[in-house]
């Protein structure tokens, strides 16, 4: 077993609330400097910058994961990760007709920059990506699973967008075996949140940054914890590490009742 340091929730400049310098190359470079091995790009309701992100990670020797932070019709944020870029592209096609058609106003919400391989701007997404989709929580989970994805609720300790803040509990009928705590809020305060206290012992907990700025990306070592996953893969074998990562994450998934 080897330790792999991770961050599975990072936004690029395609998310309107992220800094414009969150380019694929800058994200990969910062993650390398911070000692990470595996990182996922999870923009709001799109995987549009995942192809250049994969290329940037390859150049830095990092293991890239395609992902998305999807906002359901209930205003719940879930993270969907895909073992293969092709599966992520397929999920992008699935969610596209379900996204909001509200125009983006960059002066209010921020730019939504599509990138080329050299971090040049290849376009701008015209509709506000941070708005909720019309997919229910159940439909979003079903769609991600159909495309080979792993799904978990994002930043469950937060009142806004967190599943506990919206519903007050984790639904048993959904196949969540993983939960996410924002790494800046770890360890979370469970004394005043009974639902959070009940959810954590029953689920595999990931500590992700939800980074919208370069300095927010996880560091391999923090004062109060070490941010790593142990995998039965050689550190130099990136494909084996990605395969073993998803094997581990799939083991946590509860039986589907959708």
C-alpha cells in the first residue's frame, strides 16, 4: 500500500465564482507544489475544462480525475467523479439539456472561461453555470451511476448547498457511502449538528478543498490531519492508481434503491 495525497473538489475559471487564474496549468502546477498526487476538476454543472485539465496534469506527473459539482433541483450540491474522461464527457452530454438557460452576466457573477491546452481562452460559456439544474437529487444520482460515476454529497457541514442543511438527513434510498467535509472546516463541529454527528461514522469521509482560488487547494500535510488515501498501486503507475482509487470508492457505495 502507498499513500496518495488528494483533492477531489477543485474549480477552474469555468466556474463563475472561481478566479480567472484557476487555469488548468495553474491548478496542476499548484497541486504539484503542494505535494498532491491525485486531483479532480469539479466545475459547477459542467466538465467542459476537463480535457485541458487532463493534459496539464499529465505534464506535471499528476493523476487527473474528471468530475463535476452538480446542483440539483433541490439546491443540493453533489460531486460526481468519473474514472475515465470519456465517461465524464458522456455525463456532460447528459446534464447539458438540464442546465439553466439564465444568461451569465460576468460583471455580476464572474467570467466562465473555456480553456485550450495552453491555458488560452477558447471561449466563454453563455449561461450561468452555478444556477441549479432541473435534475432532482434522485435523477442526478441515477444519471451519474449510469455513466459509471461515483457520487457523494458535497460539503455536508455547510447550511447552503449541503444535503444536511437542505434535507436534514442523508436519504437511505440513495447510494451514498461517501461524504465530503470541506478541508478548511476539518474537523467539523458535530456538537451542535446531530445530523452531521450521525452521518460521519456511517460513511467514508473525504476532505476536499472546494477550491475557487489557487491558495485554497489542499496541501498534502495539514496541522490537524494528513490528507491521503492508501492504495495498492505503485506511486509511478498513474493508471493503476486511478483504477485502485475507483475500486476503493466503489466499495463504499451502498446498494442502489433508485
